[in-house]
């Protein structure tokens, strides 16, 4: 660590699933934090091996490893640990290290059986107990967290996910794209994403001849 700078670890392990929502959040987070030259903090990004160096040299890197996952006490220590999602399997080396946890949702409560949901909730409660502070991505998630988890007096902050929407002028039309207007949707094809409603929706679209 640079002299007089606090070391901050940011867990971006979800870069392993780059083309998913959390993968994109991790990518944009890494890109933005790597631009920040701060007089008091030095950032280290926990990333899959192929992303080491991906965000330039203004940040440091630690590669995801079995040692970090199962034997964190043998790994490098930091002054602050931040994980961008609640399902991360990585933790600080020192139990005294401030731990900032982001909770994205509690969707599993409606998707899993009551028994499995209970297990996941208990597991998440342990992370909440460990956390110094909690962030959530919406007011709705904040309500769910306060309803189903015991946060006590811990601070809970709503911080919305940030992504960059780029526009490209004069982009050639892909050869596989049919002529005419397109109905386009992006996302992971899972039942909870409600893609099935698109079939009924398309029946109500005007027919263009």
C-alpha cells in the first residue's frame, strides 16, 4: 500500500459472467473506479484471472483463487472490503476489517422452496451480521431487507446501479437482421425475467405491410 493511503478491496468476481446484469455492473464499476486517483485510498480489484490488468494500472489487482475463498486468513489484508452483490463467496482476511455489503434483491424468497429460501436467508443474515454497512439498489429492496432480515442499527443506503448506455452512429445493419422494424429484448432467459409475456404482447402489435 502507498504511504498514508487506505487500501480498499472491491470484489468484482462477477466479471466471470460478463454478459449478465451483475457482470455488466462489475465491468462499469471497475472502469469508473480505475479512473479515480484519490489522495487517501488505493483500490484493489478482486477479479477472475483473465481480467488482471484489464482496467489499467491506476488500480491494483488480486486474482480470485481457492486460497482467497477457503483460507482468507492467509491472504492479503485490506483496510476496507466492498462486495457488489450478496452472493459472493469471498470475505476479508481479518474479521475486524470494515465490510460493506450490497444486497441486490431477495428474489429467492419467491423462487425457491420455503426450506431452501430459509437456508439462503439464514446465510445472508450472517453476512448482514458481519457487515459494517449495507447498500441496496432500490427502495423496494430496502423494504424487503428490513422486512426479512435483522439489520439492527446498521446504516442502509439506497445506491442505484450505474451503467453506461452508448450510442453509435452509422452502425451497419447485421446481415442476420431482417428488414423492417425490430422488437429487441436483452437479458438472461429465466422464468423470473417474465419473457413469456412478450408472446402475448406481440399479438397486439400492429401489422405493418
